[in-house]
C-alpha cells in the first residue's frame, strides 16, 4: 500500500513537469537583441551632452540699496469715549411724580426728563407767605405805637424805656420778615428745580429713577452720554509718545472701518499699572459710535538703523536658525557666481524683510526660487520677459 502511494505521487509530479514543457514549446521565440545605435543617434547624443555642459540655470537677480532707517507699524488698542458723560440727579429729596424718558431715548438740550411732586412745597410756600403777612401787620402796629410814644415823650408823658422797647421790637419784626423771605426763596428754588432737564443733547444710557419713588439726593436718576464729539483714548509706550505731536493725524480702525484721528492731547503722567502715556484722538468722521467701543490706533514708528529691504522670497534657511541670502558676483561670459551670506532679519512685512549684516553698498541678490540654487553655482541673469511673467504668476 505504501508503494502504491509513492507511485501515484511520482506520476502527479511527472505530469506537471510535462505540462510546463508543452506550454514552453508553444510560446513565441524571444526577440533578437536590439541593433547597435546608428551613427546619427550617436552624433545627437554627443551634441546634447555638449549643450548640457554649457547650460547654466537662470536666476531672478535684484539690486538692493542701503537704507538708513525703516518704519514699523504698531497697533494699540484703545476705546471710544464720549466727550460728555454725566449722571443726573435731583438736588434734594422728594417724591417722583412723572418720568418722561427711558433708557436708549435720544433727548435734546433742555428737554424735560422727570419731575417731583410739588404739592407739599406749594403748601409750605403758602404758609410762609401767611407768616410774612403776620409779621408785616406786627411791623405796622409797632410803627404806630412808636409814633404815639414819640409824641408823648416830647410832652414828658412817656419814659425813654418804652421808646427803646418799641425800637427793639421793630428790629425783631424786620428780622423775622427777612428770615421768612429767605424761606420763601428756598421753597421757590426747590419748586423750580423739581423738574430735571437734559444739560445737553444726548442719549439716555440708563434710567434708575421710577415714578412714585421717594428720591434721595445721593441717588442717580439718569446716565447721559453725548452723541457728538467722540474721542478715542489709548495708551502708548513712553518712547512712542515722545515721537508724537499734538495735531498729528493717525489711522484708527473701528468696527473694520479705517478712520482718521487727530491727536488732541498727549498725557504727561505715566499710568501706574500699564506704564503707558494716554493719548486723546478726535475722530473727524461723523459716524455712529458707542461709548466704550474698542478701537485700534495704528502708529508708524521710525527706527534709525542702516540695512536693506528685500523680498521675503530672497531669504533661505541657514545653520543654527540663522537666515542666509544668495549674493551673486559677475564672472566671464556674463555669468554669475552664487555665494551665501548670513544676515539678521530686523523686521518683516507681508512680502518684504529688512535685514542687516551687509556692507552699506549696492548688492545683487537672488530674489526668488532660492531653493533651486547652492553656493558656488554658476548662473545666468534671467531675461526681463521671464521675470515679468513670473511676477504676474502667469506661468504658475
């Protein structure tokens, strides 16, 4: 039985080998080796190698000139403040009879806002008037008595003491009348000031008082904010403030709108916490502003340091986090040799950088595509047509 199994396995293997042999016999014969390159092909190849040996990559070369300073645009956040902001209150205590405005209402100068109940003041006024009439009647009686006493005194029928008493009584009555007249003036003043008027055209920021409320003098009734003549208050460093002058115009960004502000005042006191100097700017545009609204003041600061402006695309990475640029020097046949120079970047904008570290003379540098070049590489100057197309992005 073991022999039969071995025989069966042998025939299976032999059958597979035979099938592979038949398939190989049916396949097409292999192609003949390719012919040797012709003489024309060899000539073209040699010419191409010669042209490759003479080919030099073109580069966008720009000339940079030294500058003695550069400007930095700084943005400082301030807020819109109203030129007139006040909290109105009644001068004396009383009961609020009527409130005519509410929060958010626009009011004009002199407009009635609220008033007190003056009934009690009117009653007091009438009582004082009656008291004055009483004193005046007493003064008239005193005058008559004094006249009679003087007549009797000349005849020797009256004592001098009686005359002195009547004269003193006259002075007391006159003093009482003066006191009551002062009380009347006080009552009339309270009645005239029982009505609260707007001191200027404004908007009611908040209304605290309510009708029927017993009001006290130390309580606020309304908060008013003037609608016109808004200003921007912003704090800037002392160094920046020293370069500004009153009347100078600055750019102000407010609610994504660029406005013009003029410096009205420059503070002379350094803030205890922020260590800044306060600037007050008047806004020339007549737009709708809100008290406390954030505003961005843009100030251009001049930095006195010699250097060069060049495109950001002219910078490439150096060793240990430094920046390099590729300068070019002229060689034979209008060709240029690249050399790497380490520079220090002082300031950058969206598309340019201000650098130092070069002699203050005119230099030629590679302005773009610096990743395609290496130091000591020989390049040629790109034609003006190529540079123009590249700058407009038509070939990108």
